[in-house]
C-alpha cells in the first residue's frame, strides 16, 4: 500500500511506532511491522460483528492516500471484507467522516509531529472518536512531562 501510494521505497518506512525512532516513547511500540497473515485475518473477521466496510472515502486530491487505499482493497476483500470505496473531493470526505453512521473507515495522511499529545489522530474529537479514560490520562501525563 505504501509503495502504491508513494511510488518509491525511499519515500516511506514501515514502522509500527506512533512517533519517530528518536522519540522516547517509541520503545513502547512493537519491534517491527508484522507480516500479512490472511488466515488469521479471516478468523478474526469471522468473529467480528460486521463483514462490510463502508468507506467515507478517499480524495482524488490526496493522490498518495487514494492509491494506497485502492491497493488495500484486494487484501481486505481476500479475508472477507466487502469494500465500498467512495472517492470524492476533500471537502466531501471531511463532511462525511464527521458522521460515523456513514462510514467504517476513511483514508487520510498526517504530517509528522514529534509531540504525540497534539497529534490529531489521538484526540477524542478526531473522527473515529478514540475516547478512553486511560488514554486521556496518559495523554495528560505526557503533556506535563518536560523531558
């Protein structure tokens, strides 16, 4: 997916960390990206509540994101997902991603922020609404650290 989106292996690094390798919090991340395991994916999906994925979309304005999303469809279908990829202008994607009843996933990109507590994707009000008291407490504690 990364190669499809970015076009050359020098433009990305597969890394499970949520921060750069030099960040003090990176040591808590898994040591490497796990290889694809289609059989395990099928088993997990069989136990999941849904087998369909409605996608708020990807934008033709974010070419790399769209190409990665398009490339990821076949592996997802291979384990049983039904993909409804909807490509729209970015304003429509932003509008649709604010309505959780319209989607299960959307494709986007982020710039690198060395401070994870202000990264949009970990904030409670970011689409996906990852709100959990333990996560919020950890973000607050991290925000108070100087080192």
